[in-house]
């Protein structure tokens, strides 16, 4: 019997976008189980705290007709988390050349930490390539429309948070 292929799709998901959802749906087809690893990037200041982001991702993933996806929060090195989850694959989404350069460097560092775990890159759907959580938040802060980039439920979450934070996030 072959070992179960477990993959991890890590990210901050602040907020989860249609681009993330596309990678989740496609990535789930490549493995027996896909773990969405929700983490905090210390270089970013999140709009939503860890628990809120985990709940948001769980709610959105529940809409996918697939029972082999689960959401797990983590606060450690990705390679340590992958080892803990018995994952052999890390799934990463690429929007363009800039993403590739960053991901290429990250993959090289991760291979130095654990060369038993492979990284698989999925190109973003052409229509979803420009979507970035950072830009979704910026558009929302300035009162712009974000419905082309996130689900209605995530849009409501983001708009409610922007209202709570006041104009321009302050």
C-alpha cells in the first residue's frame, strides 16, 4: 500500500482571496490530503488575528466539494510544520516573475532545512493573477470595490474590519 500523499499550502490568508481558493482547489487534486497551514508572517501586520483567519479559511474551504482538505494554524518554520504533519509536499501559488524569484529563494532555503519535502508551484489562473491580499486590503481601506477578488463573506469581513478601524486603517 502506498503512503498517503500529504501536502501543505501555507500562507497568512489575510484575507483569503479567490486566487488562494483557486490554488486550494487545484492543489487538493495533487495529494491525498491538503492541509491549509495558516500562519503569521512577522514581516506583515495582519488585518485579522490568527483565530479569525483560521475561521475565515475554514468557512471558505467548506464551500469546496472536497473532504480531503483541512485547516491548521501554525507558528513555526514551515519545514518543521510539514514534518509534524507528515507532509511530503508544499504547494505554492505563483502569480508572476516577482513571486517566482521570492519563492525560488524560499524553496532553496527550505531544501537546506529539509530536503525530503518537495515544493510544487502552481501558476495562478490568468484572471486571478493580479489578486494579492495586500492589495485587497489597500483597496478596501480607500473604499474601493473588492468583490472581484474575494467571496461575498470575505468582502463583508474585510469591510466590517475597515469600518471598525476607521478611515485609512487608523
